[in-house]
């Protein structure tokens, strides 16, 4: 019986292990080895940190790297500020069919691809778009208003495409908060702000952290939204990686950029967990 249980466990874990090894571990190891290559001749390479040194020696690469990180953090904060009230209303205030309908409305935009959703924002924000025409019709603008190809447009797109991944873990966490606990906070003399600070936010912290991690990762690694909504001055680090691989065929430098992006995301996620006092097991559980 023990042998059968062990065999069953091995059979269950085999697909997961194959997935991790073949699609995650081996590609990342190969990516790292490619990033360590330095061309010394036609088809000849030496092991070197030259590609990583190039990143620190070129101001454009470093500035774009830091800018991408800061904007991704800011997009995560905005998504949390917008998504938390929505999640709280769905989890604690809406009931029955209303709750299901609101949750469905959060899912509907994700029934189409990110490309289609981004094109929708381009239609809204362009010079001849709905928002520009509305501003002109009410007298707030004298002519067409171009709201595309800047950091603000990128931020709108990032928050919109990431909202679901913040709302879902928050709703799941907040639903487990008993209404009696919130009512007890008010009965003991608390106001809305103190109850939010002392009861609701601490209880929702695992959902806040897990949602923030997912949203941050999505924003940091996003390529489509910054490329389509951003302009020449709104360069995203994933665009540099794409350029090295596809345009310049410099796979060594592109692999180094990819590994640096992986390191950056890991360090920021680790810092977020340390700052909030959460563990990865508790957050993802």
C-alpha cells in the first residue's frame, strides 16, 4: 500500500517536475550561459562579464532599467489604490447576484487579448478619439488633444491590464473576514479609518502582497502596452531586450539584460515581503 501511494505521488509530480525543468530551469541556465559569452572572433566566444559591464557603462541602459522599475512600482500602487475599494465592495457589501455580476464585470475585459484591449485605449486616447472629442465639445479644449505616446498613457494601460490580478486575491482574502469582527471594531469606538487600519488592512495583507507581486511582475515584464502606448521618450526595458535579440541579433547582451531584469524583480519582491513581514508561503497560500 505504501509503495502504491509513493508511485501515485511520483506520477502526480512528474508533469510538474517536467514543466519546471524543461520550461523554466533549463532555459534560464542556458540564458545565463549565453549572457556570459563574449565574442572574440567569428563563431568564437570567451566566458566573460563583459555584457553585464556594458549595461553599467551605458547610461541609456541603466536609466531605462531604473525607470522601468520605478514606473512598475508606481503602477502597482495605483492598481492597489483603485482595486482595494472595488474588491472590498464585491467581497463585503455586494450580495447574491449583484456580487456575482460585479465579479463577472471584472472578468469580461480579459475575455479578449491584451492586444485588443490596448488598441481600445489607443482609440480612446488618440487625437480623434472619444475623450478628445468630448473635451472639445464641452469647451475644455480648443482643438484635438493627443493623449497617447507618453508615460501617463502607459500607466493607464498597465493599471487597466493588471486590475484583475489585484482584485481577485483581495476579494478572496476579504471574503474570509467575518462581518462580526468589523462590527466589533465599530462597537468598541472605532471609526471607519481606524477599523480599516487596525482590522481590514491587516487581515487583507496576504492578498495585498500577493496581488502586488503579480501586478508588479506583469508590469515589469510587459512589452506590448509600453510599446503601443508609449512614445520615443517612454522607453521600457523589455523593448531594449527585444531590440538586442530581434533587431541587433546580439543575443549575448539581450540575455544579460533578461537576467538583470530577473534579478531586479526578485530583489524587489524579496524587499516587499520583508517590508510587510509576510512569507512567500503565507502570501501564495
